[in-house]
């Protein structure tokens, strides 16, 4: 069953890669105008919260990820791949890549914790700790992310979340989505493509 | 590592022999028996093991490897010493079963708009990982992993940790696991 799932994911990735030949992007290109610029959330900055909109600065891209810091497998896999992709594209291009992570587990990921976590992956980042459940849901709906936090009877907390990373351009549109497992070379390809398009 | 390589070669040969026998179609039974018997004297092979460096502000970690057992076996437990982490568990990443009550998006998205990549994933502890004879079973990001819970200190690139793996048949095997930022 697991093999089947992996095969389907691999096939999906393969198909979207094939489809993306014309655009030059390896990740998945949204089939509609995915504008996320209107969503405003709270960003942690010097231990206070200020409004943040999902939109890259001019001629830059913003990589957005929804996850949580107690995530040992999926989150660091993707975030270290993004870090590695930035190394691959060189300092000049990498300087134009920003990173935002929205915690789907705001109860445990405090405003102190998330910025420290993100500093392991990027010298520039936006640590987003939603103040309310509806703030989180609004952001998730814009990206089509799904998440849940379930407290189990044995005291453990089970967190589920979409493991896709989203690349947002300077108009606030998702230009490419990176499904879990896409490697740093593919991400580097897409970053080069999007950044050369913007410049 | 040298012994691992030798064993790999032997297991590889055994796998090849089995494969060839299978391809032959009408292979006689005695050939299969011979392969099984010689394989039984070999050891479990653990290759490509690594642990991910742990980001700041978290005390969770994960380790990965490829395990090949010469006979049907199962990985049933993993352990690290208390100076590394409080606990080690065998985990698997699975698609989350989002019920109505846990569903985050409420009125969202029918199947047509829910892309494959947007499916929520979660982890669960597994009782064991089956190791069919001769099959290379991967513990890798997005699949099975040894989860290290309650790290005593961050896992730093360039260091190594020891993990004791317990197998149903093969017993305990200790592996030295390098800490890396990405898969080797």
C-alpha cells in the first residue's frame, strides 16, 4: 500500500515535471491564479507581532512553508533542501530568496521558539505564529493547506499538515509549488527560473 | 564498514541467485534451499545510515538507513543512550486521516481542487518494520525513520551517534550514525 502511494506520488511528480517542460519549472504550477497577497498574518519581530502579507519584495521570491518545530522528518527535510538550493544558485540570486514559515501548532511554537528554529535554515525569514485559529485557517485556505493538531489520550500531540512548499512572487501569486520530496537541485532550477523571470 | 561491504556483496549475490532462479521459472527446489541455507548464516546489513542535524529550538531528531536482512526478520525497536535522547521510536509518515472534527479547512475543497501535494501528512509509531529476506528496506525522509525524542543536545554536523537496533531474529545491532544536513 505504501509502495503504491509512493508510486502515485512519483508518477504525479513525473507528470507535473513533464507538463512543466514548457515553463522550465520542475515543481507544480497552480492551474489557476493563486493570489495570496491579501492574507495578512502576524509576524514575530523582536518579540512583538507585526502584520505580514504573503508577497515577496520587488524582484524577490518568498518561499512559504506550513509546519511545526517538533517535526523531526518532513519539515527539516524540506527546509534544509531549500537552504541547499540557495547555496546552489549562488549568493547573488540567493539574496533574493526570502522564507516564511507558518506554524500550524501555535500553542507549542511560541514567538521565542519559531524564530530560533528558522535561523537554522536562512539568514532572512518571517516567523509566523497565528494569534487565532481563524488567522491560521485563513492563511491555510489561501494556499490550500490542510492541518490539524490532535491531543491524544496518552498525552502526546499528533500534528498533521500539508508538506508542500510554496514559492510566491512579488505580485503575491504562488508561481510554483514544491511537493514533499522534491530535491534541492529541482528547487534550485525553479528558483533560477522564477528569479530570472522577475529580473 | 568493510565487513558490511563484504556482507553486502554476499547478500547481493544471494539476491541475484534468487532472482535468476525466479527468472528461470522451472528452477529446481534444491537450488533455492541452498541459497536460503547459506543466506541464513549471513548477517543483517545496515548501510547509508545518517541522522539529520537538528535545527535550533527543537529537541526532536530523526535517523535513516537501509536495512537488508538475509532472512525474514523485522526491526522492532531502536534505542540510544540517555545522554543522546530521552527516547527513540520507529515512526512512519502516513497520510493523515482527516475526519470532520479534525479537518482544518471546514468547508474546503473537493477532491478536484485538492492537489496531491496538499494532502496532510502525519507520523505514527509502528510496532515493527518488516524485513523480507534479501530486500533492501529503506528508512528515509517521508517514510520510515528512527525518531529521536527529547534530544539532550542538538545533533551537530560532523559528530556521530550510536543507535542500537533490535531485530526480531537477529537481536541487537549497534550502528554508528554520522550527523549530516542532507542525505548522503
